[in-house]
């Protein structure tokens, strides 16, 4: 026996071991009962009954007289034990305060309660009792059902069923939303009034701050390129100026034109640099926020054309979502 299992076993209390022993006993008892129910169901089928009598007449007579003739009495013995198990579990749940109210137990363990009814349809629910007990043993780390073949088989088709149901429900809901958007012509206006306008000031500040950060970062990273571009631009403007060309024909004109070029480039570069450094001032922040506010007011003006474009864009987005949801991912998962 592994040492980890021994350490876990030593940590369990006597009450837990008592619960464990009782659960194992109930599992064995339910297994016997279900086997008996299945065999007796086959026994009453005439071809199988005749084949059983022909193959083992002695065993057939013993089963006919001792079990089949007293089947309901034998089943009532099992039922009485199952009822006792339900009452015992209910009492333990009340003592240990497992649920919010004392009467929750029979609703949570409805399959145990209905399985105690000695009718053919309810007897099949006793199989769920085995599943519930196995889950309890799983929580106690006494078994690991995740390594069982039957677990992987059932989980695969459970996962497929769950995905198909959830996808169909989601597609149906998105389709209803599309129809509602197409019928409601005031959607864009309500989105602006109920979503954007309450957060208008926050959005303006956030956009203005991002613009300042973007411009400041671009200037710092491209300052040299910008200054060279300004100098080249001023140089081309002076080169094409008729006044500068006449100035160059004068004595010392070439030197004066170069000095003028350098002076103008230096002045403009200083102005641009001062303007960029001034972006950190409150005045520039207020200016950007004002421009952003005016731009947002213009963008939020709703007319019939913009409303139609917005609604169609939302419908197309939902259609893409429907297409993506409808893709059967379980085929790729279990390929």
C-alpha cells in the first residue's frame, strides 16, 4: 500500500471510516439489487425463460420458487434498507449542518428518495445512488474516477452535448438581439445618452491624456528627424524665394543668405521645442481637453445615416460572433 494512502488513512477519523464502510455496503447492496432487477426482467421474457429452463432446470426451479415468486417481498427488504440509509443520511446532514435548511436533504438527494419507491420506473433511479456514492469516495481521495475508461467515454459525450446546447442557446440569443437592434431605431441615441454621456468627462480626460503622451513620446523619439526636416523645409523655401535670389547677387549676398537660413531654422526649431516642452503645462492640457470635447460633441451628433451605420455594424459584429460560436470545436478537440 502506498505511503501517501497510509498517511491519508491515518488522518481520517473513526466517523469518516464508519461513513466509508456504510457507503461501500450500500454500493454493494445497490449492485446486487440492480442485478436482481435486471435478471428478473429477463426471466419474465418467454424465450429467455424457456431457454433458462432448458439449460439449467434445477436452478430454474430454485429461482422460480425462492426468488421470482417472492420478488416483491425481497425487493421490499432492499427498499427498507435504502429508506433507512436516506433517513440516516438526512439525520447526519442535520447534525453536521451541511445545508442551509434542515429540509433541503431530500431535495438534494431526490434520486435516493424516489429510488425507494418500489415501482419499475423509480427502481432505475437506484443506479444514480451508486454514482453519488462514487463521487463521495472521489472527494475522500479513495478512488480516482478520472482515470477510468468509462469516465472518459461519458465525459466526452457530456462535453459534446453541453457544447452543442450552449452554442444553440447562444446563437438563438444573439439572433434575438440582432432582431431587436434592427427594429429599434433609437439604439444609437440611447447608447450615447445612457453609456457615453454619463462618462463623457472621464473619456475626454483619458483621450486628452493619451494624445499628450503620444505627441510627447513621438517628439522625444523623433526630435532629431523633426529638426532636420524643419531646417530642410526652411532651406528649400529660401532657395525658391525671389528676394533671397536677388540678395545673393549682391556683394556678401551668399554669406547673408546662409546666415539668414541658419537664423530662421534656429528660431523655428526653438519655437517648436518650446511648444513641445509646454505640453506639460496645465494650459496645454486644457487646450487639448477643449479640442477633444469639441471633437466628441461632433462625433456624438446622431442622424439617420449614422444611426443606420452603427446598427448595421452591431448586427455584423453579432453575426461574426454567431459564426464563431456555431463552429463545432469538439470536432477539433476529440479528433
